[in-house]
C-alpha cells in the first residue's frame, strides 16, 4: 500500500502520520524529517538542503528523488510506505508514479488535509518539536509543561523554519509548486479530502474513514 499524506505546511501531516502508518502497517517516510536529520548530522546533503529550507523553498528534485528512491528499495518498504511531505511538485509526483508503474504498483490514497492559510500561520507559530525523535506539539494544545518530549524525554524546541516570515514563504511555495499535485492525483482518482481544521482526534477518525472507504 502506497499512501501520501498531503497538505500545506502545518496541516497536521506529521501529527497524523504515526497513527495512520500503524493502521496501514507501513513505515512513515517524511522527506522533511530526513533532511533535518542530515542537517543535524552535518552531512553534505544537509549542507546543500539548508539554504532552501531556511528560505522556505523546495530542495531541488534530484536531491529529493535520490533519497526517496533509495528509501523505497529498503526491505521495510517492500509492502508499502506512507509518504509525508512527498511528492510536493508535479515532477516529484511523476517520478514516483513512473517508478511504481515500472513495478506494477500504484498510489492507493492521497489524503489531502485542507485548511486556511491563517490557521496554518497560527499553528506553526506555536509548534514545538522534539530534537531527538521529531514528535510535534503545540503550545496551546499538548506541549508538555516541562519542555521534555512525552515519547522519548528529548528536548522540545521551535523549528528554525517556523518563524512567521519563513512560514509565509513556505505557503507561497506550497500554492505555487505543491498544490497543483492534487489535480495530478485527482485525475488518477485517488484523492481523499479531509477537513484538517478540527481537533486532532476528529481528523484521525476522518482519515481512517477515508482510507477504509466508509
Ligand atoms: P516538512 O518538514 O515536510 O514541512 P512541511 O510540509 O512544511 O510540514 P510541517 O512539518 O511544517 O507540517 P505538518 O503538516 O507535518 O504539521 P504538524 O503535524 O507538525 O518540510 C520542511 C522543508 O524541507 C520544506 O520547506 C522544504 O524546504 C524541504 N522539503 C521537505 N520535503 C521536500 C520535498 N519532497 N521536496 C523538496 N523539498 C522538501 O502540525 C503543525 C502544528 O499544528 C503542530 O504544532 C501540531 O501539534 C499542531 N496541530 C496538528 N494538528 C492539529 C489540529 N488538528 N488542531 C490543532 N493543532 C494541530
């Protein structure tokens, strides 16, 4: 099962991905998390990605696709994958669909989390993430008072690209380059729209219903 959690920055993709990956029985592959691990590790790839991420732009497609193609070849991905933050351009979508087609496979679900830009700006200003495991919290919803991750005890911080100016740049990039991907997948009949502007548990239930067809 190949599924995609799709939506603008701050839509709740990372928040919903853990439960959905468990439900589908496939690994969660988030390209943003992979780039942040490279940044933290000081790798050459991380150095190249940094300028794009800091400016709220897409990392060039060749860097993204090499990572994704290598990940898809790993044994735990043979039965499927839940993508989060990929594909986010028409070219990335074409590369994925071509790669799958050569293996007789298709994308089963594109779960599209929908919400307004102003909700996103508020959400991302209050987001805090665990430096160790990447778990995501919000200061108004569920951030632990002691500043330590509920899952692993790691330190909780604000992401560098969650400053308002960078968030607005990410939104522009989303509308210009990523939103058209939805029309590409709509033509394949696999888009499942979900209202993302509801409490976390309600969104989780709506996603479950969308992928089970009820
Ligand atoms: P990436 O890490 O993918 O960032 P993003 O898509 O901008 O998504 P976010 O992680 O910001 O948001 P999310 O939807 O996961 O929301 P979350 O669940 O955390 O990419 C970062 C950068 O890497 C990109 O800008 C680009 O430069 C590069 N990159 C990555 N992939 C790439 C690719 N394929 N190609 C090229 N470049 C790429 O939730 C947000 C907040 O809201 C949290 O605080 C959360 O607690 C809260 N929240 C969640 N759900 C709810 C709810 N229902 N109600 C209230 N609050 C909620």
